[in-house]
C-alpha cells in the first residue's frame, strides 16, 4: 500500500514539473518574441525603416505635417512611443515633417472639380474632403475651400472643397419634430454642413459675400458680425438665424464669405 502511495506521489510530482516547465516555455516563447520600439523621432524614413526592420517591426507612414522645428523628411512623431514593448511584426506608424510651409494655398473658388483637382496635384498638395451643396448655376463648381486662399500657418498640405450640385426645387417641410437652428456663423462650409446634419436639418446655399458687410440671405437674414464677414469660405449669414424653431428636414440658407483673407479653419 505504501508503495502504491509513493508511486502516486511521484506521478503527481512529475506532472507538476511538466506543467511548470510548459508554462515557463510558453512565457519565454511569448516574451522572447517581443522587442522594444526604437526612438525614430528625427530620423529620415530610410533610417527609421532600417531600425524597425532590424527589430522585426513594420514601418508605416501615416501622415505628413508642416513643422518649423523639424527639417523636411525627418520623423515628427511615432506610435507606439519609443521604449514600448511590442510583439515582432507590430506596425509602427510615423508622421513625416514637411519642414516650414513654403507653398501658397491656391484659390480654387470658381473652378470646376477636375480643374481644381489637377491644380492641387500639380502643386504636390493632397485633396481632402469633397462635400456638395445645392446651389444655383453650373454643378461641380468650387464654392468654398479649406484652408482659404493664401492661408498661413497651415498644418498639412491638404485642401478640402465644397462643390455645387443642381438644386432640386423647393422641398416641402417635413412634418415632424421641431428643432432649434444651430449657430453657423463663423464656421467653414464643411463644419456648417456637419453641424446642420447632426440636427436633422439641411443646408441650402444662398450666395456669397465679397464686401466687408455680409450679403443678406433670402428672407431678410440678419447681417453677420464684421469679423466673420471677411473670412473666405466661412459662413457669414444664415436664414433662419440661430435659436429659431423649424421642422426637422427644413433647410437653412447660408451666405459664404468669398474674399481672399487668410483665416484658419475652425
């Protein structure tokens, strides 16, 4: 009986040793395949690619930004941060510096979509968001852009466009819940569209303002504040004004500033 008992104990001990050995082997296998992310900030892309490849990591260029402090072609930032422990084959995303902004933002307003796109590519800029809004006149014409023409202090080489599309006539207000019109004055056209859509409303393009005073929109829209009126591609007036209650689905008419003042997008 004692012999059987000793055999059982020996078997249990051997099983425990095997389990511990398996756990240690698994832990070593997992952590043995992990590496520390190197510090890539300030390196060129070829230098960063060499360092990440040497550690079995994958380098991905995610963004490009202008920078006054980091020379063009050098890495501005990275994710994950340097020193982070990750598995091999992990993706390290980096942002490249374009150096100081040297190129002027061109004026695309009035061009058709194809011409504007060609000009953007020709200047080595990127085409950003392209939005449409119902407006009188020819379709696919640039009504506004972000950043505005000749803007300074731009963070990235990307231009977003607001294009015209054919008007479909007057829409009968939809029956339903009444909502309060949001404040659009001072927003870029793209930001205004997003805010209005979130309220269950829509935007109708009412015109453009090129003077210091805002051009009133239809139905006697109130004039905008002087500071907003001079901003190219920015809403300077709206009808109905903010705070009014209208039915969900109805349109808010906007007036956009169209002069060449350089103003950063909100």
